């Protein structure tokens, strides 16, 4: 995963377990996102906000993170019925995580 700090300050903590990204304010509140489930045939952009010390996918508050999940990749495999397209696992190295500093009022 490519991590990009967007502002100066303390960003959300982040941890990756397989394809599950967990963000935390450091104050005990966490938000987990399964990036494999978020992957689509086009790029997926997930915005994470922070308000009143809580992380949320709902608009409101300040930006905490933006996650860019690349489009799903396919390979062609041949079977008894001819060719078919098979989805490949998420390439976690191609995911971009932009982090903003958390507000000082957490």
C-alpha cells in the first residue's frame, strides 16, 4: 500500500491485515474496511471522515483519509466451455492511502 501524508500533523493510525485496512483515531475508535470487498471493475475511492473523535464513511466533519482501490484485474482461463475471465486477488501494493492530520480537538 502506498501511504501519502496530505497534511502536517498526527494522522489516523493505520494497520493492514490481509486486505482489511483498520484506521484508528488513537482514542479507541476504529474503522475497518475490507479493500477486497471494495474492489470493483473501475477504480473505487473511499473517503473517511472524522467528527467528534469518531471515524465514519458518512460525509461530515474533516477528512481523515482517502483510499484509492485500483480496478479489479482479470486473466483469461480456458476450460471445457472455452475461455472465461477470472478475477485476480487485490494487489494491495497498488492501493493508495492518503492521510490527513486529525483535528487537535479529539
